[in-house]
């Protein structure tokens, strides 16, 4: 994480000087989660999120200590996440947290998934490939805030997405 502190000196208690440290988180933290909404006890489905990426992510920026503000750079990029797999026994997978530069443009999310169904002996009997969904303009990232981006996958349902701010 990236922290900052602006030092203030209080001479009101002379002859001593007090230096106050008030650290502030400067980046936004994003956690990407995948949830299996299919009844795990009744099915043997496996979800493979083959592609997931965040769009409209600032590549760089300048933080102004005096005004406590970011000025994001002009370059935007995509942040590609690792492949995420959920077996029917798992209801949710949390990826590693990502630290990003906050900015004035809303981050978007793109996901592509494969769904495999298999019998109890491991034989695959149904495959749905390359189910895609784009969620543009999800949320404007703010400094010192954490977000949980949740993609829900279920058999016979459309891919769902929610973004929540965590305390």
C-alpha cells in the first residue's frame, strides 16, 4: 500500500514541539470475487472464469500532499486478472487484492467464463464455452476505500455483477 502523512508542528505547548502523524491510504483496494449460485449439493458444475479484466484503470498519477488530491495521468489501461476456477463444492473464491490509482473515470469489468458439468465419476457431459459479459462504468474509485467486485455464475442464469464498497 502507499501511505502519506503531512507533518504539522504544534508549538502551543512551548518549549516542546509536538509532531502529529496522521497517515492516509492513497490508493484504492479492489478485491475480485466469483460466486457459484448453483446448488452445489445437487450438481457437479465447475466454473472456469477464463478471462477477467478491469478497464479504465489509470496507469499513473501524481498525488498532491498539500491539497490531498490525485491528478491521474492521461494513460488508461486494462488490468487482467488471473484465471479463477470454482468447483461445485466452493461457493465463493476471493482473488488477491489489487491496489489501483483512484481517479475520475469509472472502472469497468469484463468477464468470460466456461461452465462444465460432470457426473460423480468425473465424466464431463455438458460444456458451455465463452459466456461473456461486460459491465461498463461500475464505480469511480476513491482513495482509501476498498471495493469488492462480485461476479455470480450459475447454470441457466445470466452472469451477474455487483460492486460494493467495504469499510
